C-alpha cells in the first residue's frame, strides 16, 4: 500500500512542479499589479487544492469506509473548478464586472451540496462507488458556459489587437472541453488526477503567460506615455522662449517684416512641439526636418554667426517625432553658440541596410568618457537614444573631442524589426493617430 501511495504521488509530481514554477513566476513578476497578483496567487492556491482533492478522492476510492469524506471531497472539487474560471475573468475584465460568473458558481455549489442528503446530483453509495444523478453534469455545463463567457470577455478586451498569442485563451478552452470529454468517456477518474485537473493546471500556466504579455504591453504603454511627457518637458526651454520673445520685441522696432516672419516661425515651432504628443511615434523624415528648420531659423535670427546646413540624400523613411531637432538644438546651445563660424551639418543617407542620420558640429565638443551633467541639458539626447533603440531597433552613437566638435550618428534598419512593429501597435492601441 505504501508503495502504491508513493507511485501515485510521483504521478502528480509534474503537476506540482508546474504549479511551483507558476507560483514563483507570479510572485516575482514586476509587471503584475498588486491586485492582479493576489488574484493569480488565489488561482494557483485553488489549483493546488484541486490536485490534492483529486489525489484524496483517488485514495479514498480504494477504501469502503470513508463514504462521507469522499462525498465532501467530490463536492469541493466540483465547486472550485468553475471558480477558477471566474477568477480568470476577474483579471481579464477591466471593470471587474463578473456578477454573472458568481451567480453560476452559487448555483453549481448549491446543486452539488445536495449530495449530502440527496442523490439528485451524485452520490457515493455504501460500496463507495460514484453514481451520477439527473443533475450530475451541472459542473460540466456551468464550466462550459463560463468558458464561453471568459472567451467573450477576452475577445472584448484584447482580441481586437489581433496578436497571435490571443489564440492561447481559445486553445485553453478547447483543452478544457477536451479534458471533460476524456473524463466522461475515457475513464479519467481512474487516475490520481482527472484529465480536467491536468488541463486546468496546464491552462493556468499558459493563461498566465498570455496575461503576462498583456501586462507587459500595458506597462510599455505607461512607459511610452511617461517618455512622451519627458520628451515634451525637455523641449520646453523657458530661456529659449523668453529670449526669442525679446528678439521679436527688438525686431518690431528695427525690422517689422522680420519680426512678423519670426513670430510666425515661433508659433509654428510651439505648435509642432505640442503636436508631438499626439502624433504617431514614427513620422516622415521630411516632417521632422521641417520642424528642425523652423527651430534653426529662429536661432539664426538671434545668432547670425551660426549656420545650419542640410544634406538630405535619403529622405524616404520614418523617424520618431522630435529626433533631429533636439540634436540640432543641443549642438547649437552647447556646441557652436558664441563661436565665430559655428556650423551644424545635418546629413541623411542610405548606407547598406541602414538609413543614417548624422548631426555634426564644429563646436566645443566634450569628453564622452565623462558622465553627463545632471542638470537636465542631456535629457533630450538620452530620450532620442532610447526611442531610436526601442522603437526603431536602431543605434545611436556619439563621437566628440573637446574643441574638435561633436558628431552624432543614428542608424535605422531599412527592414524594421519585430520590436518596432510591436511599438507601432502599442501606439495604435493607445489611440494615437
């Protein structure tokens, strides 16, 4: 008997290993919100108990005495299976509106509690044999209804995104229905764990993987929104605005036509900065160059000695909004402003399988091995680097030497990588047009 018990425990070992791994993954997953983590841990705990319940019912089936104990374990098993499905609905539904599921759980539990005093659902007879009554398929019917309901919630919340991993919930539902059929017609109850329990364990793992992907995307959306705010803040330069207004004020007296033209460009510059928050993450290069030229024209009014030159050999590609303009701004402010003959060269070209953007100046330069200052002057460049790497799958390199100038080279693959496509989809998901 002891050897038999040991073998039956070993048969359940793969299920416990899956659950242990799932518990650890849920506990340390940084993308899951606290409330969702608690729900997932409750689900895992219930699945643990379901495996134990299957084992106890299997062992009790070999002993003719504990009829009442086997009845209780059966009631528990039939009651919590639908509960696990409803808890998944709690995670999927954003508004947590799952009252329909709780009603079915209540009905299912009450039906199976009748086994304590009536065989209308099921009974364990004096020979310790399981016998199903007229309502004996209540758990199966409720589970199928809840699966359909869960798939509806899933499709309503996520399926419109047309991601390949959104087939996971559907495949899980098919697996659970298939397990129910196997239990009914292939003798699944003659094993330490029913086919349905095995399916629930495996589906919990796959369902968590699917949910994790949704959590990651939600986290990325928040991260991108925060990045956009940082980008906008890096573009709000009070000194630039104050100085530009002062320049316009002076021009109103000595050159009204030029003052009018500068006001128009300044208005366009401010509008384009604000519009960058609602633009798609990737915009045509020509649009970014237009914004850069507006900014450079304003600076050239204030500092006639500087010169910004454009050499656009390649322009048929897209870049993140506010990519080139912050680099030109940084070159003017920290590189050539105040220097005689200061020059910034903006070059775009196709080189092999990459589009290249080069922003080079002949200004002061700096030591690239010295950490940048923490006063916010390099926020714009760092933001550009992060977006080029994460959105475009490109590279961002800086070459600079003190008093020798600075050259920034951006390389964007002609064929956009999968990560860039993912980010593009995230923008569509957030409603950015």
